[in-house]
C-alpha cells in the first residue's frame, strides 16, 4: 500500500521508534523533574529535598562562597535518592539537578528544596510520566526518511489487509494509523517518530 499524507499533527508528545520484530512499542516514560540552583550554598549546610511529598533530610552541601551554583548542584546530585518514595536518580547538568523517577507513574505531589540557610533553587517538570495503563496510544507515525514500513495495527483496529500491513511512505510524511509495533523486517524507512494520543474518554 502506498500512502502520501500531509503533516496533520504536531509532535508535542512524540518520541523516536526503534523498529523491533519481537517487542511492541513501549509507551512507558518516567517522570523527570529538574531543580535549577539559582543561589549557591554559602554555608556548610544540611538541606531537605522533597520529591513528590517524600523527603530526604540529610543532603549535605558545603560552603561554596568561592564556588558556583554548578558546584552546589553537583553536591546535591551526589546523594542517593533511590530510597526516596519509590526511588529517583539524580544527575547534575551545569546548574541543574535532573531527577528521574524509577517508575512510570505520575507524580503530582510537592517538590522543594528547604531547610537551606543560603541555597535556593527552582523546580520544573520537564517530562511527564506515561505508561500503558493511562490509555495512551500511538495515533500516528512521522517518517523522516521515506521507504517502506511494516507495522502491526493496534488491538481493535479492523484494517483492510489484516493486522500486519506494509506501507510505502515518502520522506517528511505523517502516517495517521493506530499501531502497536513497527517491525525491523520489512522496514526501510528511518527516523520514525511516534505521535501519542489518549483514546480514553
């Protein structure tokens, strides 16, 4: 089947797809919260980091009067947050501590840096959690470099030609189909991006 479609969706909730003959497309995505240090620690201090209402009260930072906000971020990220709630990892990137949840459930509690004498930071959610139980589905595929693409249609889709269908798609094309898997065998198109939609309700 040959198809040329117009760009009909914006990739605001999209991710790259790696074709796989065995496994379906995984919709799981862990939440990522960032703490940007805006004022460095100028005191030797023990601060509290709250992640989704769960606290770690023994985060030690040092006097960084001669240092930078990056140094304070490094010191916070060096602590172990795996036992806070259901667990988080922490990595410092310049002045920002990137906290990634160890689960794919939504985190709607509070996130704070508190009990600090001098250090100050601001929080932002950079990646919202998503998992297969939320009703999210792949509703379209964007093809960066054209070719053939073999897919398995999503459960409940009655497609002409059966569950496994091959398309020939031009570069820069949206393929508006409900799919659960993109196969390696039979796929020559590259730069495949999955667009997510929620079909609940």
